[in-house]
C-alpha cells in the first residue's frame, strides 16, 4: 500500500497548469544574496557519475572489482575508477545482495576502519534479492569494506561521489525541495511498465535545466515477477547497473537513487528500465546544481561516522509505532542544515504500508520513502530528507519499529516548523487479556462478561461497560474466591508494593501498582465508584467477601484497586 493525497507546500496555480498539461518552466524562487561564509570543516561537493558496475562477486558471470579481506568482508576500490575522482572522500553506491544463504545484514564502511554498529541492507530469507543505496565515506586508498553476516553475493554500482571543497562552489550542491514531488505514478493511468519497457520521466517542473543529477525515490509495486529496474539519464544507453530489484510477483519495494540528468525529444529528465515490469512511482527529493549555478556554500555535504539518531524500540521513546503515528528525530548540525542523509530501517512491522520522512511539524507530502509488504518484516532504504527547525518527522501508515542512522547532512537553512508537535494516541487494547498477580501466584485469562458461564469456567471476567487496559478510565475485573478455580481467594492479602500486569493480544503489557482496598455492598454503582478514588487509569479486582475481608459472603464485595504505572509497548 502506498500513500494517498495529502496537502503539499507547492503553488496551487502552478499545479493547476501542470495538471492541464501546460508546460511551465522551472523558475527558482528569488532570494536575497547571502554573504560569503566558509563551509564547515569536512564539506564536500557532489560529482555526478554515470551509473556503472564497480564490483561483482558472482563467479558464474565473472567476478571482478574486489579483494577479499576475510570470509565475510570484501574491499572495493572506489576512488579513481569508473569516473569517480581520485580525490573523492565519500561515494554513493547501490549495493545489491543476492544468492543469500539465510537471514542477515550487510554493512558498508570506510576501508580499514572498525565496522560500525549499523547496517545498510537487511536480508530476511534464503534466495532473496534486495538492494539499498549507501552513502559511505572512503577509507584506505579510497576504498570501502563491505561486511556480510551471511553467505551471499554482492553487486556494487556507483551513483556518484563527493570531493572536498574549502570555499563556495557552483556545481555539486544539493537543493532539497521544500516538499517531495511525485513525478509519476503509473497506477493513475491504469497500466504498468511493460516487460523490458522504458518509462521516461520529465523533471522540468521542479528541477532547473542546469542541474546535473536528480535525487529520486523509486517505488515499484504489483511487480510482474523477479527482475531489476535501472534509472539512467534520459537519452542515454541502458547502463550495466541496477537501481532496484524484485524477486517475486506482486512485490512492493523502494530504493533511492541519484541519477544524472539528460534530455531527449524536448524533455529533460531520466529514464527507468524494467526487466520484468510492474507499476512505478517516482518521488523527487531534490537535485544537484551544475556549473551554471551561482557559487555558494549552501548545499555542501558534510559526512560523519554513522550514528543512530532514533531507535523507537527503546521504551523511553516511542516503542513499536502504531498505524498513523509520527516519530521525530534531530541530528548533529541541524541548525545549519537543509537536509540530512539517513538510512531508514523498519522492523517488527505491523502490516503492509509505507513510511514517509519530511520536515518535522510541516504538512506531510504525497510521497513515500520506505515500504513494508507484510507483518514482522525488516527492510531499509536510504533517504535524503528536508529538515525543519524541529528536525525530521517520519509518518508510518501501518506501524512498526523505526531505526534511523545518520550519514551526514547538507548545509543550508532549515524550514520553519509552523505546525504543533504530533500527538500519538495508542489504539485501545483488545481482549482477551491475561492477568498476572505475582504476589498470589495467579495467572488467568480475562474475557468479557461476569455471568456464571464465564467466571464458573475459571476465567476472570471483564465487567461490561467499564474501561479497557490503558484507557484513561477505570476497569473492573471479577472472579470467584471459593468456586471453580477460586482465582481471587486470597485477594485480601494484596498490599502496598504489590503489582499486577495485564497483557493484551497486541503484545502490550500494562503494569499496575496497588493503591488501596475497600469493602462495599453488592450494588454495582457502589462497587464501580470505590475504584474511582485511585489515580486514573486504574483497575479494580472484585470478588464476593465477608465484611472482615475473608471469603466469602454474597452480601459484600472486596474491591482492590491498582493504578497504571507504565506500559510495555507491543
């Protein structure tokens, strides 16, 4: 599944003209000239390189372009090869993993350096073919090391490189669009890219003619079968490289690409070849300037050693995101940045759906950066995301854990953040529950209803009409003290310091702390009200009782109330 319509920060009048098929030339927004400032240490400019293959480990088709460091690591020379400048300090590579022996991961990092605690490509099953774009600093002799946790084959294609700069430059600077722009979605026209077909994509609506390369997110869906997709300059020959791979019918996959620009037949843009066909969606994130642009220090790339900016699996943060939630993250250098380069990874997904990164506290665009195809999937994608003064936001359609690793940023000015911070409200928990009372050694299922057929069967009954676990309200649970399994026989022994837990079907665990106990009559209103004095959310365990708290007399009820202290996310 892919995103539907959402507001975008783009001129409506221009959109209407484009929708009518009227050509509207790109006109850069006027701005006041900035005084010259030296670039930050480590700054670099992008050099566009024609897509080509640097390394191939498959012996069956002629392995080349690498040396083996150990059983799990290869080294690939980048600088000085295939159009990459000899003084390059970072490179943009497309790393494809195939012929895998089982689940695992692949990490690219500067040659000769210690391997970071991060991954670039995630593999889930034997035989999978999957790729990801990687922005990586170069190490010893301008090389990168690529580690594989499992037996596989690796294919490395080059998309571009960065060279050091110490002053303002004209070309090689990244210009991030304020909002990602959807250039094509073949689903809207009703037919797919054919087997062996080529789709021409014009970018002139948002990219000036002097630009050298465009940054796109390629998404394929409803694929016809296993095959590869290649993005390359319009009007050029199909290169020996790939941008994206499918390994089954009906897949949805995404991968970012930096593609040199070309022209043909009066159009300016890129072409995408499909070896086996399917639907294609192309979202434009920005472009790189050419030599005709004014010299500036805005848009230079400042690389860093990869670091983790967000891991929602940490309970102190978001946990496993629910559908419709928005997670925000910040990064080092954001005050002087227009965009950040990240690897987005989702794991423990809740189902099929997309993730969209965009400037925090601005309107979410019609675009996607990462796609999950099923529940409990792990998948990653490279992204170059515009930021705001509040950082970067990531929306999830269907939920899952999110990990963000930062590779660097592009200099500039962050957008404003006019909208309020997102409010993420967990969905209501769903029964059946599982109640645990460690102090009494009780562990039992909780089902709806307090009639005899429920509690006589040995269940804890959820009092109809009362709250659910985690809701800002009061829940009441009932069980026997002498009949059936007598789950609540020793309810009177619970005291200050005791805790109970209620586990929900979606994996959430609700922890409650003892507050007090009270004897009431048998009136339901009195029973319910007895628990309302405790801080909400709360739960009362209720059973028949004698006036002295002991089992049992149907004329009285023992009400033991607990308040929620924390929730383990599902």
